């Protein structure tokens, strides 16, 4: 049973209970047969604590995300080509902190540069198009998506099955396609291939299109929590109750009252995110358990096991989130973490990470890893070119010094260092 403290003197700075809240209600105890005041979970506030490892997991992805934004911009252009100066004008929107020419030099192989005219009878200007290395990656990305098409279908079904009416705005799904690994054209190419699962209503892009679930697939109606309990049961032969993994970070401390609340909350039955809860009141503790289950499942379905909080907020109507749903992540700090990196709140699943590394990787994560490998190849190629140029320069300067000694322009005892140009080497 939930516990509460009605005396203000016992309130701690880590959370707040209020009997004036609309969520402060009463229920009948089956053990005592009396009505007892209970503070529901939405009244609890937990202090946010920074997690350096999980913050670093986001920071590590900063460079490849920047490159991915530029690549996407070029691929969306007609013919997948664009004048360099046009791309330069979009730097602020792309959040590109360096000039485009500098970016191209630092990431060789992504694009090829050539001269062409924007209009007839005008001077030729630099254009960029898909380079050999990027072209190879795009082919690899297509292959990975085709191999994992059943996974994409299952993810899309699950997103619809968790929703209130088994219907989700198509435009909202387009907005989160990269978080869950859906290809850019999934509404045009993937959805029509599975009419037994999906029905697209309206025209995407107009704000009034929806994706409906045609048939319920029982095999998809099991959450990660439930599947984990089933696997453990098979391994041990003991029936295991589905439950969340709670892992508070080092140094995180909960007051006694909060620890008691967490213990009692964990004792509540697990409510699957695929269970119909339309008959339950939003203020009931079971709905909080269900909301945590939905967030856990959504983050588990995402490729990086994390999603920006504003993006999750777009689905508050479909998944029946409360207006203060962000507090759910901080109340359950042993299950979730909210990072503030990059100036945006990002909800992360703690159990999915070992320090700053993902543990159980999504098969579609291979696309990101291939992209990172491609960037690393370009950087390695650039370093090798710089090394060869430096060696060639040193060789030429040494030969010049020897020639000068032979002609008597430099004293025979002078060293190579006296004629080498440090500024030139440093510039390289």
C-alpha cells in the first residue's frame, strides 16, 4: 500500500506531498476495511542528478550527427548535388560551426567537388555531389534495412498497438523515423507492402494523415519486460513476475520516505503497455505503472535507447501521457535518466548502458556504426596524406640544404634544422 506523510515537518527537500492536489485521493484498504489517504505518484519530486557517463554517451555522437545532417541536406537536393555557396548559407540551420570548405577537407570521401555553372553564361562555381565512400555507405545502409525489414514492421506495429485507439498521426511518425530506424520513404514503400497490418488514411504532410493498425498481432504484444521475465523463467524453471530493473547511479541518495514509496510502487502489478487501460482513471497508481511501462518500451524500441523529451511529448494524446509526464523520468531515476546535453532534454534507459556504452544493441545500429567507420576511414586517409606531404617537404628541404652546402651557400657544419622551415611544417 502507498505510504504518505501528512505532517509538513517531515517533508524533505527531495520531494513534495500535497493534500490539495487533484491527484490526492482515497481508496479502500482491503485489509483494514477503511478509507485511507494516499499521495499519488504525481506529487513526488526527486532531485535531478548529473550522470557523467550517460551524458558522455550523447557527447560521443556529436560529430557523426553533425556529418549526418550535412549528408541528409545534400541527399535531399534534386540530383543530390548542391553548390558549395548554397550549402554555406545553410550553416546556421545545420548548426555547422565551421565553414563548409573546412568541413569538406576534414571529411574527405563524403563528397566529390567539381566545377559547374548554376545558370547558363555564368562563371563556374564549386559543386558537391555524393562521393565514392558515401555512395558505398548508402548501398550498405539499403542492404541492412532490407535484412531487418521484419524488425521495422514489428516496431511500427508495436507503436500503433500501444496507442489509445491503435491510430497514430503519420506526420508524427515521420518526425521520429530516425529515432526508431524507419527509412525516409517508409510510408510510401514499407507500409503498402503490409496491408494486413497497416492502413494509411489521408495524405502525409498535410497534418491530417494517420496510420491505423489493421490487425492485432499477438506475437508483438509483449514488452521487453515481459519477454525478459519469460526468458528467465525458461532458464531457471521458476515463474518470474515482470518487473523493472532499478539501478540508481553511484552517489544517488533517496530519503527514507522516498525509498518506502519506491518499494511500495515496485510491489504494484506490472501493467503491460499493450493492455487496454481505457477504463482506468488517469490518477490511479496503476496508470503511473503503465506510463512507466510505455516509456520503457518506447525507449527500448529506439535505436539508441534514448529519445528527446520534446519528441516524446508529441505523442501525449496517442499514449495518454499526462501534461507533467517529464517528471516521470526524474521520479524513477533508477529506471530512466534525463540528460541536458546539447541544450535539449533527452530521456535515456539506464539498463541499456554500461557506463557510456550500449549493451544490447539494436540490429539497425549497424547503420550508424558503418557511418562512423566511413568517417574514420576519411580521417585516416587525411592523416596519411598529411604525413606523406610532410615527409616529402622534409625530403625536399633536406635535398635543398645539401645542395646549398655543396655550392657553398651554407656552412658545411650547419644542421638540417637551421634551414628547415618550422612554420611550414607547423602549417601542415
